[in-house]
């Protein structure tokens, strides 16, 4: 598979081929995503919860995100790498947004960045695009602000609310976003908007009318212990075999079954007797 770019994603949409996106937060996961043939890897600020143990995405810092992003970059060859700008790192001004996006490109090795919501974010998206960095928008349920208002529900279940999502999506598209994420939007609302959206739309809990899907790594592999959203499908349940493996190791250390002779370095009898002397 050829290296994915912003324009090759547009070509996938034009060809009616669905786009596959996952999150990843470390080097081995990036290598696995690459080997599995995904198109886009997002270092999501979901890292705050999946790997850093915060109880929302709000606390994660740019420096924390950049360390994870650079590790993912070193594990990827084919997928497009998108970095998620964390809460508070882009909202204040166009200058702040561009400076943060530049760090994600220069220090994190990102091909593009993602920012949440419509409203004032639309102008930030425009500024980052004008600075030469591709931007992915994110509408519907936007966890950074949902955590503050405490409202983690689907967006667009009423016609009025769906129109608000649609307005944000169109504004972000007009601002030059190369792609949009739709999170937790009713399938019928998404389907109604799709004809007006000419950039690839990646859904998470947005039904099957989008141009692609994204899932969080720890959700899709069944590693994350917390509650899962309705849209999560677990393709494996790795938390249990990981727990079993560590528990088996603990048992063998305690019983003395590990290490066995094959895990042990040898020494000639001659050298051993000189040591004892
Ligand atoms: O942070 C994240 O994982 C995301 C995706 C769910 C789109 O923003
Ligand atoms: Na995110």
C-alpha cells in the first residue's frame, strides 16, 4: 500500500472506498496498525484516559501528547498520522493554534492535526490551514467540552441539533479542513448531511453513511477497563489474557518455576570453582 496522504484520502472517497482509522499511542501499536493496513492513525487525546489514567481528555498537556505522538511516528510507514490538539492548546488565538500545530508537525512528526467543535474553532482551523498544516475537524459529541459540561450524549437527535452539527461541519469544510470526524451523531442525521460534505467524513458512532470509521485502540482490542460507549465494537478482549499472563508470571516467580535452566546463563565448572576458592 502506498503511503497515505491528504490527497490519497480524497481519492479513496472519490472511489467510494471506505477509510480505516484507529487511534494509537505508542510505538508497538503504531507498528501493528501499519502492518494491519489502516489508512489513518490518530494519536487521540483519548490517550488521557486510555494510557495516562486521567478521568477525561481535559488534563492532557501538549508535552504529554507530543511524547506519545513521536513514538507513534517512529512506528509508522504507510498511514497518515494525525495529532489531536489537546484542550486549551488552540482555542485562545490563531497564533496559539498555529504554534501548537507546528509543534505537532516538527516535534511529533504529524502529517495533520485535529481540533474539536465549530464556533471559534472554525477560524483556528482556517489559520492552521493557512500556515500550511492540514486540519481534521471534529463535530457532534466533542469530548473536550463534554467533560466540562458533563454532557456525553449523542448530538443531533433533534432536527435543530442536527442542523447545528451540520452548520459546524460545513463551516469547517469551508475553512479548509481536509476531513471531518463525526462522533455520536444519529445515522439518519449523518446520512442527510453527507451529500453536502465533499471532504472525507470519518464516523465514530455516526452510522454507516460516512466515508470511513475510527475506533479507539483500547476499545477495539478490549484493553480499556472503563465503560464503553454504544458505538464500541470489541474485536478482541485482550485485557483478560494480559492479566492472565502477568498472574501466571507472578505464580511462577513465587513458586520458583521461573526462571528455568533455559532462562539462565551458564558458567564453566572451572571458572565456578575458581570463584568459590
Ligand atoms: O481522541 C480520540 O480518540 C478521538 C477519536 C475518537 C476521533 O478524537
Ligand atoms: Na480526541
